[in-house]
C-alpha cells in the first residue's frame, strides 16, 4: 500500500517569512495529493490539492508543487501570518475505481513567531 | 445544509462496552469513510463505503464494524471497546471517491478506560 512521509514534524518561522513542508510518497499509481490544515480541536480542512497532470498549483499565499519522478510534493506558504499556525497534513491516493481512502503523513506543526 | 455531522462529540467507555458512533451527511455523497487520529499520527483509514450497501476495510479495521443502509448515514460500531481504541474519530464524505475533495465531520473524541 501507499506510504507517505512528511517533514519536518515541527516548523517555526517568523511572521512574514515563508514556510515549506515536504512529503514523499511510495505508490507511483497515486495521482491526487491534498493538503489539510487542522487547528487545535477542529476538523481537518482542505486548503489546496494537486493532481498528477499538473506540476504546480497556487492559491493566493499557498502553493503546492509536485515532482512525479521523485515522488515528492511540497506545500509553500508565503508571507506567513499568525492565523497560519496549525498542524498541516499531506495525503495521497489515486482517483479512480478501487481507491480506498487517503493515506496521510504524520503532520507538521507550524508555529508562526510574532 | 449541515454538511457532515457526527454524534456524540465526546464519549467515555469502559473496556468491553459497545457503542455506535454516528455519521450523517446531507450532500448526497456516494463515498463515506471513517478515520482515527492518534497523537503524533496522521489520520488512518478504518472503513469506507462507495455507496449504500457497499463497505470495505481500510488500514486499521480490527475491532470496528460498519454498515451503509442509506446514502446519508454511515455508523461505526465498536463491539467490545479496548483502551487502544481511545482516539479521535473523523467521518468524511465526498461525491465520488477518495480522489475527490473530502469533507470531514467535527469528530468524536473517545476515551476507553
């Protein structure tokens, strides 16, 4: 089955700086890669996703890049703000018949220092 | 439109007790799933369903049963609770499958003593 590794487990950045979280996956059949943000005591919320036919996707201050050859994808947050503090999870699966569910990384606790 | 709802929000059980975690969605989604989240871990798939009457096992199904008699509801049953099942449980749904946007419920925090 799929295995997703996520690094770092904790990331502390100064407000206004950029943050990068990296994930690798093992199953070359995976073609859907979402990122979730989870605030303390809340449910995971999708912030951005990317499919394997695209190398990069951007939504305001958030971007995701995908390298299919190396089997890794990254989340980039620019101009970080205090409200970006949360735990971020990457995940992988394939879209199509037979896919069971998302395989998640173990999460990155992002801390924005004022 | 309530989205995905879960009940209860919090539950304490004694070892060996049984209970059902409820999950419902009002978006007419075919795909529903259950995950558990433990400290320092990502979410892990317990069971999933691609439509009414169809269920299958995920990564960590032992100790849990599910059924899907309607499109809206996907209950998770613990037949004999164990301390190892102490966790936060999230239900999720999507229109077609795992490769589409998943909408998560608010979660159920379960403590097994």
